C-alpha cells in the first residue's frame, strides 16, 4: 500500500460508500478512461459516459431519499469526482456540475420545488450552475442579467458565458438581479430555469484548450417567462445562495484537479520506471528522484487537506470559505505543476498526443481559472488575516 492508498484508507467512509467508490473506480478505469482520448480529439459530448454514470445512479448520492435519492457523505462525493476526473476530466466536470447546481436547491428550495426538480436529477438529469457573464467573472456580483416580476411569472433578460453543461442541461440554477431592488448586491436572486423555456438560446459552444468534451456554452435569455414558483427564496436572497454554492463547489474543483494530478503522477512514475537513458532507468537518477519526491509530498499533503475540508462539510460547518479557497488554490496549482512535470519527464513523447500527459496538461489549466481565479483566492485568503 503506497502513501496515497494509506491516506484514502484513513478516511471514515461507510462500507456502502467504499463499495460505491470502488464501483466508480472500476467504471472510470475500464469504461470511461478508454474513451477519453476520442472525446478529447472529437470534442463530442460524452453521452456514453454520462449514461454509464447514470446506470450507477450516481446523481442519487447527493439527493435525499424523499426525492428519489440515496444520500452519501460529501467526502464520498469528492472521492467519486476525483476518480471520474482521473479517467476523463471532461466527464468529471460534467458530473460534478450536477452537484454544484443541485446542492443550493436542496439547501434553499421549498418542498414544492424539491418535489418538482430533484427527481429530475435523481433520474439522471443534467444541471448547470449559471453565474458567469461576459463582464462578471470572478466578481460575480457584477452580473447584469435581469429578473423582472410580472404577475405569476418572472421575465428574464440577459446573457451568460462559460456555462458548463450549458447546451445540454435539463435544469439551470440561474442567478440574476431583481429589477425592483436598486442595490446591486442585494438585488442578486436565483431561480430554476427549465430546458425548453421559450427565449432561452444557446449562442455558441466554446472550442477549448482542454476539457474539450465538456459543453461550455454562451447563453442568451430573451424575455424568458419563468413561473414565480421557480424562485429560490425571496428576491434578493441570491447572494447568500451564491456564496454557499461556491463554498461547496470549490472543494469539488479541488477533487477534480487532484484527479488530473493523480493521473499525471501515475503516468510519470510508470514511464520513468520503464524508460532508460545511458543504460539506466530514468527513475534511478537522483535529480529525477528529487523531482518525484516533491511531487509526491505536495500531492499527499493536498489530498490530506481535501479530506479535512470534507470532514468540515460533513460535520455541518458553515464557516469554511477560507479552507475551501486554500484547497482549490493549492490543488489546482499542483495539478498544473504535476501535469507539466509529467510532460517534462516524458521528454519529447510528452509533447505528443500519443501520451495522455499532453491532454492532462491542457485539462489541468482550467482548474486554476474557474470557480474564481487563483489570484482571487489568494486575495480572499490574504484578506482574511487583515485585522479589523
């Protein structure tokens, strides 16, 4: 048992959770990973992978029994994200986004809303956390999408960009500003917009460097009429919902990044144990061993912090935003560094598409950007130590 296996073994998963995680690991290794290269090259949405995930009923793990779910711990969810992302980062991002968009509905939705929407997800639906706009990225409070009340409906006008699952989602957890509230931050509100709503348009899907099989779309809302019953909470409750959503989605991004990092590390270790130069295996050179030691140490420490944050969430903590930022920052920077070092250790072969590390390096980059750029997270962490 290596150091990473010992770290995972120390996590207090139930027997049922360990069985599910092992099932996900097998699915990821035997079914999802072999398709990853094809989906990366073609840019096709990986419907076969989504169907395989749904066959395991994975969406059910973050939905309560009353709405068709079979809930498990947040730690178990993060373990599944990591395993799927390790096999195919695009598929990992698609599935994780279901949680990102569903968790606020579970936490803040009414009983009637849960009864209508959660079974859609439990039965394998796709969801989208719809926040970012062309002029409102890391500072989401600058969004301009407008919600205008009109009797029993809300009229939505605006645009969103870089929306994961944007062209494929069944449900959109959509953030905008209530037209009757003047203060920009206090005006932020959130509603559930359903697939097929008149006026919802997919403007384009982005042609990306990495995560090429994940649908990342620009959306337009032209007088979309949404039932007022789809509003989560009251007008102006959106900022609270937004911050809560990001606090639980950022550790998920970290798990996604650590899946990529694990894949790159394992590929590098396998390669340098086989490849020879000057009559010796590459792994036998001291400089390479030092490089490997730094990668392994940082990866082990970051994974230990992942499980620490998971324990906070599972324990009911509400004030863990800085811990989540630290985790997302460290994991994503580490994924990019390990993927880059893995390419270096493969030499010229690492620069060729025949080897997975080339794809992993491209996939890793987005983890430093989405859910708040790492520059923003450094600012949040540093600011938390300023005495008031």
